[in-house]
């Protein structure tokens, strides 16, 4: 679709932006048209499980771009998104961990803009990854769960991503090839607009989950095949996620540290993951791609070894919890010749990843339609800081009880403003702490639910002292609580 009636660059950009939005709205993407979204919800809820997980869900193709955002002689930068799976924000060498060394990620950090106050809005794997694909909150992309309600086939929820303005789909309109490896919960990779990928079916990655653990060869092949085209690489290996079963040499590295077996295996799996990152970076270097490739690093959600007496396979205040052990992540951005190696105190969200990558690709006018903010200007030094002082998030049940109505399964909402963090549990959380809502044992809430919870993260970064009952903090709680209620209401 080439629109020639526009006479200047701004109008051409507007035409491309409108074309992208037009295609997304046409295919009923949540967040763009509430009326159409409501129809979509009803259609999905009414649909009986039918189609097998054989191929991509049907989706309308996007129009071709109306212009090239950069001068023709400038080769568009390649984009690599590295997503760690289930790793605490504390468990990196560059974050100061006393035992865990992550040489490859530390080296990347050493040359990156480093955002150490990073967060995912939802610490549940599938919802978090969908945010990294779409730049939307879970209540917008509607993938608020790891599993659909009982009675629904997995592919019955694939239209959520197939009809979203997912990053690979937008990049394709600007000439990017894209490759999905590792975790991907949305069926066939083409559902998110990837041009190439490893996952074609399954719960959360299928063949894609071999990346990093078994081989890195598919990435080498993609890099060789895509020579001449700008590319986007989704590297989301199931590492250092369980099973913590790394090769013996990694276990041996922690054998004399006085660790229990579970902690030793977790730390060793982090080293295994780090070596896979080293291999990826070397592949880029060997092909002389480093200079024209931007790399963004983030974790999808945190993880902690369960303590004695905890009922779960992971620490209570980690994965799928509203505490920083589940939500917080460092965010690294490196684009040689553009970004500066520097620490930043700004509050950043995984919502910022899509706008940042679109900005680097020269598609900032598309990025501006999203709620997140591009980190590029702060990373390059063109801006001193991001124009915001707060970020928000929301938690959900593991298994949805109903599709298309996120409110029903919301368990917590949270806000961080400056060093203050307020967490408000919902009635759903309180109920599911007693008897799992929807009858699914995976919906049992193991986190504390007798909130509110207020923490001063500057003096208490691990959220050990709830200040909600401190009468001197009543004003802060009221302010943050009102901001959170407004955020939940105005959407
Ligand atoms: Ca995860």
C-alpha cells in the first residue's frame, strides 16, 4: 500500500503509522477498538475447542510500508532481544552478587546503558512475554494467564496475539526478517508475525526450547540466511528456568561454596545460560554484525530457591508474585556508536522494550502510540532522564477462569513511585489463598494477601518490612492508592 498523495516526510510517516494501526484495528486487536474487542471476546468465549495446534492462526497481512524511515544508504540496525527466564534481579555479576558471575552478560552490561530499576508489570511468564511482544499491559493484550480455562484448547486463545500489533509484525512492514527461538506460548511463531522461527505448536515453546540447552545452531543458520536483510532475533531460552540440570562443569564451579543442592543447581544454570549468551555474541562478532546490532537484555520474571517450609517449587516472594523478587529486572541496552555505558536510576518497564526497539529501527512514530517509552534518548545521552516518576503493574491467576475479562482474574495491582512501592491485593487473591479460584491447584495464591503492602525500597530493597500500618505513612498510602485506582479505572 503506497500512498503517494502525501508531500512531505511527516505526512509519509503519518501514512505508515496509520497503515499499521489500520491493519491492527481491522483485525480486531485489543486496545484499539473496544467495540470490536468486545465482539472478539464473545467470539472466543463462545468458540468450542476445535482446531488442532497445527499451524498459525489466520491473520490479515499488514500493508507494505509507505516509506523508508532512514536514508536509503543507511543500513537499518539489527535488533537482538535477549530474555532470561526465571532469574532474580540480584543474580548477576554486574548487579553485585557475591557468588554468581555472569561474564558474558557482565561484559554486555559494561558497554550498555544500564537500567537497574527495571520491572515487568506482570511476573507471570506468558503474560510477561506477550508484553515484550506487544508493548501492551496484560489487560490490553488479554493474555493474562499461563493456561486458558478448562475446556478451552490452547489454540483458541491464539487470536489474541495473531490480531495484536506485535513487534515482529510491525518490523516486517519495514523490511525486517525476524527469528523466534526459545519460549513462545502463542502456538506457531507466525502468530506474532515472525518471518522465521522454531516453535510451531505446543504449550510454551516445543522445539524452540532446545535453543541454548542443546544447540545454538538454528541462530547461526538464520544469521547466515538473512545476510543482506535487517533482522530481529528473539532469544528467549528456557534458561535459567527449571529443570536446573546443567552440564557437570557448571555444577563443579559451585561445589565448594557451601551451598545447598538446589541453590548450587540454580547458580550453575545461570552460568550455563551466560555461556549461551557468550556464544550468541560471538556469532554476531564472527559475522561482523556487532557494530550494526542493538542488543536489549531483560528477564521475563524473577525466581528464588524455596525456603524451608514453603509449599511451592519456587520462593513465595518471587515468580508470579507482586514483590520485587518476581517483578524486578535489570534492563540493558547496547547499540555501538549510539548508546553510552552508564547507570541510570530511572524507573523502567518492560512496556518500554517495544517502543525502544521500534525507535532504533527508525519507527519512532509507531512507538509513540504505545504506553511505554523509548529508552533510546536517555541511553544515548540526548535526554537526562525519562519524563515519569511512577510505573504500574498487575498480577493474575495462573490459569484463567474466563477469557477476555482480565478484571475477573486480577489478584494484585502495584505502583512504584520513587522509592515507594504499594501493593494492593484484590478479593480474588484473598479467596484463592484459601481455596484456588476455578478449582485449579495452580491458582492457589501462596503470596501474602493481607495487604496493603508499602515498602521503602531504598532502605528495604527485599521488601521485608511492611510499612502499611505506620500512621506516619498514611499520606503516602493514600496518594499511591489513589494513583493506582485511577490507573485501573482510566483504561
Ligand atoms: Ca519465566
